[in-house]
C-alpha cells in the first residue's frame, strides 16, 4: 500500500463519522434566539411561547408583494410538502408583515391560507416590527404612494430557520437549491 493510502482512508473515515453539515447557510450562534410580541392573523397578541416546541421558519414581507413573497412562500410550501407527514405537521412558517397599514389579521389569514396550514401571518405596530427586524438585522422601507395610494415595500428575501427551542440555525436564501432546503428542514426537525 502506498504512503498516501492510509491518510486518505483515515480522512474519508473521519469525514463519514463527523456530523452532517447544513446545506444552506449555517448561522448557528450568530443571531439571538427567536423572540417577539406581535399580533396574529386572529387578532390576538402572541409571543414566541405560542410557537415554541416546533421548528420555525421566519420570513418578513407583505401581502401586496408582487414577486418575492409569493415565490418564497410557495417554495417553502413545496419543500415542506416533500417532508414526511409528521415532520410536515411539526413545521411552522411565520410570515411577518412589515406593512401593518394594509395587512390586517383577516388579510394575513387569507394570504397565508393559500400556502398551507403551516403558515401563520403575524404583524405589529412599528415599534414591535422595528424591534424584531433589528434583532435579526433585517431592513424594510416604504416606497412613494402612487395616485391610487398603492406603494411598494422593500424587505429581505431571506428566511431564518430556528429549531424547536427557538435557537437560530439557518439562513435560507432564494439561491439555495430546493433539495438542500428539504434536506435541511428534515435535519432541523431533529435538531433539539
């Protein structure tokens, strides 16, 4: 056996025995745990304790979004549908609207229902939204109103993934392959 064979075999063995790496962006320990007080799509004030105990995906957007929000949420819905039934039931997606002037609870519920039972709409006043977006280093802003009073809202397209303890694990981007998202959601479901 050549001199290089043993080190290569040891390296392959160690790689195989090591913990699997996340396939999307690992941000474990880089952000604080999930924490908020917001209004849900039933008009109730809720905090993070209402959602603790299940893997949670957090996405900021607004219901009048023409492209990023529906595309991102539909993609998450597709990924979740590829999980086994028990994992699907445990997964939750919190869609936080940064447009509370137009996104009342009824509008949020109608919007999130289109994507599946795992999707929950949340919003709050400017102070609550600013506290949450600052916590996760996300920005949002409002465009100029047109003649009909419509306006656009700029926001991040990233999805934050938390384990069932509310600890941040991943940043899922729209450039991540769907297979990688599915694999990481499966792993997230087992991460406690």
